[in-house]
C-alpha cells in the first residue's frame, strides 16, 4: 500500500495541479504498486537471466518485464495471473512475509488453502 502512495505522489508531482489524483488509492494504482514490488523482488532474486532457476522452458518474461511460469492449465478460461503466475521465490524476505501475512489472516489455514488464497 505504501508503494501505491509513493507512486501516486511521484505521479502527482509530474502532473498539472488540476490533473492530480486525490482520495483513496484506486484498483489500478494497487495493481501498479504490486507490479513494482514484483519487479524489485525478481531483480533481487534473479541477478541475471543465466540463473539456473530460469532454465526451464516454462519460464518466460511477459510484456511488463515480469518472469512468469506457464502452468498446465494455460488454456483454461481464467485470469492471466492464475494461468501464468509471477515467479517469486519464497526465500526472499518480502515473499516470506507475504505468505506469513496471508497464513495468519486466514486463521492459520492449511497449505492447500493458503496456496489457493495466494
């Protein structure tokens, strides 16, 4: 959420006074903030394209510059994020805290429920 506010501040500084955004963050601003966080995590995790973890044919870079994984359900009529999830390693501190947050938020649910929620 903080990244969303920072991004809005930067955008507002670059805009004319009458074009500035006000009020609560919008869904698109949350989406942009999420993409920024994903890029930072991937940049810190995968220091180069020649990383051994990226040698699988199912890993590719999307139009936003994010590494994604093609799953077996690629032809299913569902959201892009469900069919082709963003590649994030659980060893990264941000990802680890994100998993812990959702685990606690969902009353310490089991592994399968947590994976479905994430």
